[in-house]
């Protein structure tokens, strides 16, 4: 028998579950929606408690205006909102919420309880809901404001649950979101618990003070104020000097009317003025809010409202670009890379142990150590960092510029025959505070100072972690500071490795860390910043390549502790660097796989000058 109607209206339960997927993708989305509701309700104090990275419990409580019994009954229904009524309202939204979807979506995929009380009511009301079941409403005694408990998220949608990432990752997402609220709502009290661990306990303060409490003194001491207006927008916040730049993405906070937004284009407006002041892959720190007439921006183009559309994005872009450029120009940050003679030289204490002379095979694209066998293997997957055949392959038609800058290695892996001997009276020339030129037996070497030091420290770190030899210096005075909660979680995960590397530390439940010892190449004054930057870099490395904890940690340590591009080096420092480099197992490639030394042969130079 043939049916004429194949199309059916989905049962409400299923429709809600599908719709929920757009708003509630992970525990972090729930936290975000609930905190936004609290802010929309005018709360000045907000508490957040998560258990099991939000999978077991998310509890958000506020001292906002609360709901009447009648409103409470409507709140968890789809498209129920108190925030807009008309098309006109939709065009000038001042609140975070307006779709009336969050509570409905959350209720479709979790057990939810809402307790709420308005100041004028004698007692409050509780609403309990289970997916696909009628609500239960009953009177309760509770404080003014609203509390929402979300339990067992996705318990009825196993496919969703399976899709979630590891606990530590989900926890990080939540914490990043809480952090974003914290830096923009600095005038509010915010308390955040991860199970029994107090992560944030923030009191109303200035934004600068809040940045300090959230990101730590090291970042806070390197930020400057941005305050710039045009007819169209007002741009306010803080940006970090180049010295506060980090090789990670967690320090960029852009808001439009206090709503966190993701925009490659606008981020670029902020990055661009920093060009040439930052190392490759380093990103500036910033917390910037763009205030604009809500009628000139559309926030209704993305289910989670991460994206916005401006009437005229070019104008916003140029205003932002100018705001940042002016601040940078005012402070003339280019001078921050000057060597401070009072600081310890990054090389002074470094020695390569003579005992570890076996060779290491390195993957050229990742810099990972693959094999520590005593002989280099001949394999087409492994490439020499230096193209030793350079100059013999008939490239005489290339210009000198090409020769200097386009010397990408191409040959198969071929270890250099000899280590370069560095005599005591070797001459070095540092150019652009970036490269070191040195005469080689058959031409000239160009050493990338940062890559070279990275390689040295990387091998040293690996040695420290693979031996019982202590790489630690005890600090005279232990230093304690707040560190980011997500970093505490990582520190717990690689506790053993960090200790072998040379850190001695204690983590406290209130989000503080005390550092008692640091690896030999880290100066006392940098103990906290190094620790947290190494962890950030570590997470990034783990995400892009699948190497061991030790290898990733060694590479992160090296990257963080190595002398920076832009730092002036003394002749002794250059000598030390070159010597130490040549004692490395694999001097010619940095842990990230970039070349460390390039050689231009005399022959090639002669050819270029038409001498041969
Ligand atoms: P939206 O925020 O888009 O309006 P939600 O589903 O998030 O939709 O919330 C529905 C309604 O429930 C809100 O419009 C508001 O009236 C009420 N509500 C939700 N959370 C709170 C809260 N913490 N305090 C007071 N009212 C709330
Ligand atoms: Mg909402």
C-alpha cells in the first residue's frame, strides 16, 4: 500500500533535542548561557560551580532580579523570553539573550532545577525538569536571585556525550569562558569552583586590577590602556606590550558591546600594528571592548552568537587598527628588547655534558627526536638541515638575494661530516639582532640565534628529564602567585616531568602556585612567567603533534627560555652559543623543525660575483 504522506512533523521531544544541539554543544555552552542569563537579570554577584568538567553538574547562582512563578513556568519553553517583543527590539539588542532558547535547549538534554525568588516575594519557587516530562513546580525558601542546577548533561543523548573531549579539555573550555566574563565584567563579583577547588574569587575592581587577578602580575605589569573613540565606536581596554606576547591563543579577548566575539579580521587589525615586534607565532595580549550602537551590528547570525556582522566593518577595522597603532607609537615598544645587563645572560650557565655524544635522529618537519641510535640512518624521510650540495648544483643564475634568503634545504638526510670547530678567536657578527655570521672553513655560516639556543636548551631539557641528574636551582625566596586554572590542571597532569625538568612547586586549592625551584637556565625573576608560558606552549604542542610528554615539554621549555630574536648579544655570548650548539647531538635543526644554521660557500659567492 502506498502512503501519500511521507513527511511528518517531528515529535516535540526530538525537535527540541535537535535544536538543543545548536545552542548546547558542550558543558561550556551551558555555563555561557547561564552566566549570560544572570548578567541579563542584573546580577552583581555570580557564582559558578562545575563538577566532572560540567558533565556531572553545572550550578550557576546569581543575585539578579529573579522570576515570578508565572515567568518561571514559561522560562524553559522554547522561544520564551522577557528580553524582546518586537522586530524593532531585535534590531537594537542590549542583552546577551533574546532568542528564548537556552533554557529550553538545556532542559532537553539534562536534568534541570531552577530556584528563583524576586525581592518583593515572600518565598521563592523551584522548577524541576527532566527531558520529555512535565515540570514540577513547588515553593521553596531561597535567597533573592536565581540558581540553576544542570545535572548529567547529555545523559539522554549518548552520541553527544561521546563527542565530548577529555575532561581536562572540557574544563579548559569552561574556564576560558569564565575568564572572558571575568575580564569584561570586572565590576562584578565572581566566584568559580571546580568541584571543591576554588578557581576564582574575584571582587569588583578596576579592569586593570581584574587583569592582574586573572592573568597574574606578569601580564598585568606589561599592559597599557587603550582608549580611543570615533563618531561610530568607542574602543576601550588594555593591550600587552610586545614583552607580554605569548605563543598561545588564550590571551586575546575581543568584545563587542561586552559580548565576546570571534573575528579573524578584527584580530588582524590588532595584530598588524605589532608586526616585526613579535616573534613568529607570538600573539599580543589584549582585552578590548568595542562599544557601538547596537543598531549598527547584527549579533543574530550565529547560534552561539560568537560572530557579529557590522554595517560597515571597514570602519571598525580601521578604528581598531588606529587605536592600537597609537598606543604602540606612544610607548615606543621597540626598545623593550634591549639587553638588560643586570639580567643573567641566557648562556652564561649553560654547559653541554660531554657524556652524551650519541647522535639523535630528528624529524625535520617537527623536530621531534625519533631515534637516539649511534648512527644516522639513511632514509628519504629524514632531511639534512643544511643542503650541503648547495653551490654545486648549478644555481648560478639565481641572484644573491635568492642565495641568502631562499636556501631551503632539499637534499636527503645527510649528517654533516664534521662538527664545525670553533676556535677561541673566532669572529662573530650579529646582524639585525637576529642572525649571527661566522666564517666557516669553506664560506660563511648564518646562525639563527633563537633557533640555535632553542636546540641547545631542548637537548639539555631532554637530558635532564632522562637522567637522575638534578637540573634545579633552589630559589632563595619561594615565589607564589595566582596562575590560570586551566594551567593548574595541566601542571597536575605533567607533574613528574616538570619536576625532572627542574621545577619545584606546590599547587594550592585556591589557584595559587608556590615555586621553590626553577631549571638552571631560568632566572629567578622569571620563575612564574616561565612556568606558565611553558605550560601554554606545551598544550599547544600537544595539540599539533602527537609526541611524548617529555618531548613536548622539552620543546616548550626551549622555546620559552631561548634568547629572543631582537636581543643584542655580546661577543662572548655569541661564542658560547656557537660552541654549545656544535656540541649538540643535532645542531642543525631546532625542536620545531626550523633550520638553525645555513651555509653559503665561497664557491657560491664567487659564482655570484662572476669570479668563476
Ligand atoms: P533568553 O535569555 O534568550 O531570553 P533563556 O532561555 O536563556 O532565553 O531564558 C528565558 C527567560 O528566562 C529569560 O528571558 C528570562 O526572563 C528568564 N531567566 C533565565 N535565567 C534567569 C535568571 N538567572 N534570572 C532571572 N531571569 C532569568
Ligand atoms: Mg539566555
